[in-house]
C-alpha cells in the first residue's frame, strides 16, 4: 500500500520537505489548481509539479482532482468540448506517470460543511456539519460561503446554475455520468490510468440539488454504467460513513473483491442520529469509524493502491487551510501506518 499526502501546490503553506519527514510518506496527491474548470492543463505545469515532488524524494502518481465541468453534469450540447479537454488532460497526466485520477460528480458544490472551526473537548478544532443548519440555508439569498464552493461563481452565475439544475432529475444526472464515463474510460484504459470517483460529501442532496454517489446501490449502478476495471472509486470512510444506513465495511469488502478500489481516503467522523457529524482524530475510539477493521479488510484483500490520511483537526496552534493542516494529518498517517505494520507482524 502506498501512503500519500494531499498538497495544494506552491501556494500551500506546508512545504514538501515537511511532508517528506512523515514516516513512510512516499507520494504526493495534487493537481493544477490555477486552470479554470474544463480547460486544458499546460504540460509544462504538470511537469513542473512532478519535478517539485520528485525533488523531495516522493512520487506523483495520484491527481486529486480533475474537476468535471458543470456543462457535462447538466448534459448540455457544449459538453463535447469539455469532455475532449478532459480526455487530453488524462493523456497528459499519463505521460508523467500518473496512475489514478480522483474526481467527483457533485453539482455546483464540492464537499460542504457548516462549521470550519468546531471546538472539540480537547480544544482542537475540526470541520463539522449540522444537518438542521444546512437545510435552513439558502445559498442564493444569504451572504455566506462554505468550503467546497467554487467562489469564482458570481451570484448571477450561481442563480443560473441552480435554475439549470431545476429540470435535472437524479436519473438525468446518472445518464449524464454514464455518457461521460463511456467517453473517458476508453482513454483511461489506453493510457493506463484508473478513474476513481469520490462519493458525494455529504452523501445526500443539499440545497435542492441532486446528489447520486451516496450509498451502496449508487456504486452498484456506477459499476453497471461501465464495467471497465478503470471505472472505480475513491473509498472515503468519512464521506460514506456520514450516513447511518451505510455499512461501510460491507461496501469496502465488496468493492475490494471487485477490484474497484483505486484510492482510499481514511478519516474518522463522529456521526449523530440525524446524520450530522463532526470530524475527529483518526484513532477509532474518537469517532464512528473502526480504522482497524478498515485496514484489516485492506490487508485481507491485498490492497496495493494509494491511501491518504484525509481531513485533520487543527492542533498545537496551527492555522491553515481548513481540514488540511500538517500536524494532525501527520499524526493520522503515523497512526494508520502503525495499524498497517501491526497487521503484518
């Protein structure tokens, strides 16, 4: 199994040299963040990113993410241009040795939380989602923003997107995802890249927008859309664990058997009865995810793919990108490495 760490490029306050000092940290997960969604990634920028990572003794084999343009999700006539660009980005990434691309199909918003600074009992802070609060919010009328938003959208553009999605059903979104997969998966197969869709986060509709990658039935439907081994998943224990009706261990075992797990996001959450949650330290006892059980399944099915410690708390006075500080993710990586080593003793 290959341990990796999310890095947001030269603008990230965490130096690559610090990440390299985390024991058994062999890879960097990153992307080209300066290019608008749907456009081509310059080859020189991709090569520069690879060179920076390798200069610090690590590998650049996972991209997170290549965003999917909204015209593709909406099934607009203009999607062809953006799909062709997506195909070319897959080819360009393969040329520098990328093996896995993480992406999502969430309309308008990426991962969403209602609190970036939830204060835990130990005085650390973490990300949290209050279901009652999020259901009472209206992003079109209130002056606020949440993590995961594309803040380049003006209020006018945001309103236009919401109006466009009013006529899009879940079945429509599935049809558009199937069209997209059937276009890009042959290219991914040709160049040796695995596509790994990330579950919706949170895994249920928000703001009246459809969300479809939410539970086991959704993943089975995903696999049926395109049976290629390149059509797989980013198994995120925190995202999928944010529904009380998701048996994440049965899901993980099934997808491992099918060879569909290409990337693991391992983080812990404390899940409440109404599906509200706060993110916790990675250690099992602090949340609702049994990390030893997760890693035991990975060992049982000889998982040799990529894993990264996902969102961390802010601890020891660190200030940084919400969920993406250095200290707690480094602690999480060390904890997960300890489980992995013990399972192989």
